C-alpha cells in the first residue's frame, strides 16, 4: 500500500461518511459492503479468512461479551482482532488487535486505499468502519475475529461475511424504526446472527423470545450465568461473561484447545470502559454506564438493588426518539436528584453545565451517568478539562 493520507484526512473522511454512530446512518443490506470488498480485492486487497470468526448480536451486552471473549482467547496465546462500536474518544478504538487500538499510521494507510472507493460505492460510516476492520485484521493475520453487530443482524454490515460462531445477547425493544415494533420482529432480525454458523449460543432470554428462537434456530444452546467473581461491576455482566465462557467451551471442543482455568481468570479480571466504570474527578466519584434504552437501564437497576448503592445525582441522557420517563421515575429512589436530558444530538452544553453546577462546591458527590457512548465521551472530556 502507498500512504498518501495526512492525519487530518481521518476526520475529514469520516465526516464525509455521515453521522458517527452505529445506528444513525444505518443502511440495511449487504450489497454495498460486498461491492466495496470486491473492488478492494480487484486492487490486490483480498481478505484472508481467519481461523475463526465470531459474530455477536443482541440488544444489550454485545460489547461486553466481545471484550470477555477477546481476553479469554488472548490469554491462550491466540492473536485476536476485536471490532466494536461505537467508540468513546477515538475512532481507532473500534478495531483492536490483542487489545491495542489500530495505530495511527496503519489507519492512515488503510484509509488512503479504502476511503476513495467507499465514498464512490456509498457505504455508510458503520459499513466503512466494518470493512476497515476486516482489512486490518486480515493484514495482521489474526487467528480469531470478533465482530460486534451494529443494528440487528440480518442486514447488518458485520453479517455480510461468513462466520463460524454466532452469539446472541439478551434481546429487548430498541431501534424499532428499523427492526420492528415487537420483540418477535426484533428476534427474527437478530436470529440471523446464527446463519451459517457451526456454533450457536444464546444468553438466557425472555420466554417469548426463547420460544421464537427455538422455532427458528436448530441446535441452539443457552449459556448459564458465569459462576466466578468478576472485576466488572454490574449484575448483568454475569449474563455476558457466561455467554463468553460458554462460547469458549464450545470453541475448545471444536477449534482450539483452550485452558479453561486461564479463561476463567482472564474473564474475571476484565474491566470494560463505559459499563459501570468508576472514575474520580476532584472530590467526586462517577459511575459511567452506556445504558440508553429501557432494557439496559433495567439491567443497571438490578445491580443497584443488589449493591444497595445510592447516588447524589443521576444524569439520564437519551435521544429524542426514546421515552425514558418511566425509567427516570424508577431511578428516583436511588438518587437525591435525577436529571433527564434528550435531543437529537443531546444537549452537550447542558451536560457540561449540569456537571459544573453539581460539582461547584467542595463537598464530594457520587454520580451515576446513563446514556450512549456519546454521553460517556462527553463526561470523560469534561473530566479532562477539570484536570482529572
């Protein structure tokens, strides 16, 4: 490859693709991704199939499951490519090899070759990011690829390429504009994650979801909760880590011989950014969680019930197409104050202003911030301006 890009081109190219989220620019279908991959192949950039490719879909818990899996595989000496979305601070976070985000020079070199074709084909931000990740993993000759779906599964960019293992995290209502208004509709879409896969495992699901899956998917296994102590906060992480461990057991039986004791230790010590992540800023303590739909917020509440944790202030940020007023009412018993914000791109200035107002005195407070990764990034950047 010839590197003709400049550092500023990364942001410029990404802005040319549209909104930097996994769903705002959602374009259903595989045609654009496959067209881009085919055009890259004609220019000498064909994908090398890894020894194992794993897909992860579901409503909540996809990223956590993927991180648990990556840690478990890496501790066994496998080279692992991990693709997740969205990022918190840097686009580079979306594609990691053995835990390390793609280096700047490598990303520049990839984009110099991929972006002109992507803009010509018309791939979305998420579709282009997926192709960049696949090409990066191919060039790095990873043993295993882990691909986290963006929206749904059936027409998601991550399912445009064949996979060996399909994993499904808990399903709830979200993205109804694209996936359907009922759990049945959404389940039908997300069950596609198993298509063509030799290993098919789901987390425990609600009864109606499990009934649909049983009718649609043959040889589907269900993962129990992870039984070991976790460093990652959140009772919901027992579901995600259990799904990852069940996948490791199946992989060990069919693909690689893996040391399960090492796996348990690796999973137990994983901490994941933006999932009940604890941070300090001055005298104040912050818990940050990317729960931004009702299904995820209920999962956080189970942890609050178990920990009997109370907060001085909660900030709940949501988009204009989600009504979380019921959640806000339920959360009030856990906090002295609940602040709800909504809007197409959230009210960034209001988030900063609220944090400034609530932290202006020396008395230390405990905060819980719930929202998308855009919200989490906003809070992390605010902390940086305060010197933390």
